[in-house]
C-alpha cells in the first residue's frame, strides 16, 4: 500500500510513537493529577515533559499556557466560543476549514459578526484585505496557517503585525503546519494557537492542544475534575487546569511526546525539505498528464505538501476509488471538510482529489503514483 493522505492524518508514525503508547498502557498507567501515587506522578511528569517539548517547538515562554485537547477542532471551538460575545466582530479568510466555519456559523446566529476575507483562486491571501476588513468592534482575526485543500501558506507574520497594531486578538489554526513550518508565537504575535497531534506532529489521533497568551481571559467549554483545588466548586482559573477537565488521553499524549522527540531529533527543517522534494516531484509529474487541472500555487515555496487536482471527465471519487482498489494507493477525494475553500478555488460542485505526501513517502512511491494517475487518465 502507498499511503499519501497525510493531510488527513500522518501514516506511518515513527516506531517510537507506537512503542510509547504501548509502553504507557502496559507499564505506566496512572491518571495525572489524581493522587500522589507513583503512577499518577509519573504520568504527570510525562505531561509536563510534553508541554515543555511543545513550548520549545512554538517558542512559548511558559509551558503551563499549553492545554491539551482531543483535537484541533476542540481547540478552535475553545478559542472562538470562549472569547467571542454577541456584538463582537471576527475576521477569517475564505479558505477556512469547517472547524472554524461551523462554530462561527453558530456564533453568527447568536450575534457575533463574521467577515470572510476573499482569497485568490490559488488560495492566497493579501494581508491588506485583512486590514481593510477591521472595524471598531473587531475582536479577533482567526485564520489557518495553510490550507488543507491547496496547501497554500498564509501570511501569518504580516497578519500578526496587523492584529497587534490594531489591538486585536490573533488566533492561528496550525492543523496543517505544526511540525513542518516554523511557528513562533512571540515573533508572529500569536495570541491563540490551535494545533493537532496526529498530523505533522506525528502523534496518535485523539491528541491536540491550545496555547493562550498569558493574561488572556477565556471561558472553558466544560467544567469538572482537574485534580487541583478540588475543595472549590469553581473551575480553577490557573492554566492549564482551567481548560483540562476530566481525564486526558494520557496514552495518546505519551505517543505525541515520542513524535515531538522524533521531530527534534531529525529536525523540523529537514522534515519540511523532504516533504517539499516529494511535492515538487508530484507537481512536475502531474503537469504532464493531459486533461489534469491542478489547483493552488503549484510552487513548493508557497505551499505545504498538499496537491489538489481533477481530471476532466473523471469524477474525483471514481479516480480515488480506482487508485485504491486497483493500485493500493490511498488519497482523498471530495470536499475535504472545507466548502468555503472549494468555493474560493471554483470546485464546490465537483470537489477534488488531494494527494499529501509525508516525511516517510519515498521517491519510488511518488513515481508509482504519477504513473498510476497517467494510466487512469488515458482511459
């Protein structure tokens, strides 16, 4: 099998990730923050180690400002619903994933004003258009770092400066970039960073987190046991406890730590360069296929390892099925939970096929994929 759907979830993971999850389940156990027994303390120490690894990766000064969640969608809901109130105005791009669009659709029905800044047909954004969208009541700019559909990298550095100058909160959805592109919450003026563990951070599914700038007030999505201040019925105000009610996915976080350690060992730059190389091969190979339409920048310096395309007169779902059933090649087709992005690039009605190589993808696999698509296109 050739797996090239890493924008959905990375596979395979580093061997150490599988081993870490298994080791925790078999030998560590323990519920962090629940008691002072050795297993609970050891589990708590592992959580702290993971927070500190994330803090190093994102240049976060205080690792306690990182709270674990089940996924990036939960983190985004926390950031939006925990801060925005009726009468507030929020700005996004027209390339957002439903993880942003659906919560904002709900909030817009409750009095939150929402502006989608139109992106170009390749998914790119002009920061000046974001500046022009700011109003007196603008509370937040929330945007993805890179598109899950076209891979288009967004100008978060420039937008972060715009937000800071205007006194507006800046929230970044890093689902497609954490682990492969540099993220520096201080240099990029990021107030809220939402991330997932199971994509380029190479951890298991069911892991993610949110970073909050110190001093930022936020309402939790849920209240409950935190292992701290248990004598009070009030939810703790301190981070990360404020946002971490209930037992965490501790075995998954053990795997996430192993993924983070792998990234530190190999180097984020080296991982990104390997993915760029595979993507460049794919773009050049697909360009030669008659009737194939590629979307996005088609430039590895302006996109992540994500390539979206269609072939004239071939349904994207049929193409994906043929690759899977005849060639054992796993890609993704459809709307990719991003109808706003498809509307922006003009593929809302037909959807698109998406190929997303990862660090473990080989040149031989890329050549086999290109050859298989050539064969299907000639039918």
